[in-house]
C-alpha cells in the first residue's frame, strides 16, 4: 500500500513572533528594504531577483497596465456601475478578459518562440518560423505578437522594449533572436512589414529572464489589476458606465424574428 504524499507549500511560513516569505523574514528582510516588484519576482520565480530582472519586469508591468477603454476596462466600469459597493468584483470582472485575444497574448506568442527554439539550428528555426507564418496565413488568423489595429507602421512600445532588452548584457538574447526570426518569416509570408506588437516583445523579454510560458499571463493580470483600479477611480469621479450602456442600447438595433 502506497502512502499518498502530503502537499506542501514553500511560499510562506509563520511562528508566534515572525512571518516569512519563502526564506526571507517579512519584517527584518523585506519591509523597508525591498520593493513590491522584487518580492513579487522572488515569490513567483523562487529565486533572488537580479537587477536586470527588475528592469525588465518593471518595464513590462508599465506597458501592460493601461490600454484605454478595452473590453477589460469596460467590463470593470459596467460592473462597478452595477455594484459600486464591490470594487474587487469590478476589478475581477475586468481581469477575466485577460486572455488569448486581449492583454494576455504574450503567452500565445511565447509558445511559438518555444517551438522555434526547439527546432534546432538556425536553418531549422527559420523553417519552423516560416511554417508558423504560413499556417496562420492559411487560417486567416494573426500571428500572436504581431500586428496592431492602431499603431502603424510599428508599435512603438514593442521596439522600445526590445531596445531595452538588447542593451542588457546579462540576457542571453535567444528569445529575442527567436522573435526576430519569426518576424522575418511573418513579413516574408505577408509580403509586407508587419509590426511586432507589445505583447510579442513582452513574450521575448519575460522569456529572457526565465519566466515560463505558462506563467507569463500572470504578469499581465498583476499589471492590469492596477490599471483597472485607476479606471474605477475615474468612474467614481466621472461616471461613464451609464453612458456606455445607453450608447450600446441605442447603437445596436433589436431584431424581432416572428418565425
């Protein structure tokens, strides 16, 4: 008869007189000594964050925090209008929109970068990138991490992030190289230049500091939560929820099907 292993956690422990985050004493080691971002990276990646990690993560969190009246922000504002006593419910409603179409698309792109890297040498990686680009063209779907409906000819956020990444001597550069290989393939298959967008650059840079693909969307959730709180503050000061509701109600016709 086998004994089932009891689950365990390494994230936090406490005694009657102390509390620890992993191996750090909250009061003695962290409060007043570390920033929120440092402790967050330490908790998520289970290692001591390097200065380069802090620069990359801070840049990523700033880029992802605010995107205007996107579906997540609209959801937050409408839910807050409906239940103003429940700020956390409004924020959580907006966070549910962080997914494969908006905000969280760095995860989709990172999977493609993983595929390209796993293909082998440079020639094999180029072939894999072309296969990816051709598949998406055949399916008439955008390649995750590429294209933008507002920013043309380039998404300035993406190229600033990549510039920052290339300036870091402590980064290997392999994820950025995979992204550029994919970018060349996307342009070749499209027959024109397609911008790398912000989440494409985010995928490469988070990969450079060792964030696993399956965890990347969590950074979007953390960042967007702050942005959604700002939307609630603005909603408190200048309500727009009713305006959004009325606009949709008047703009969208009602069709009655009599059979």
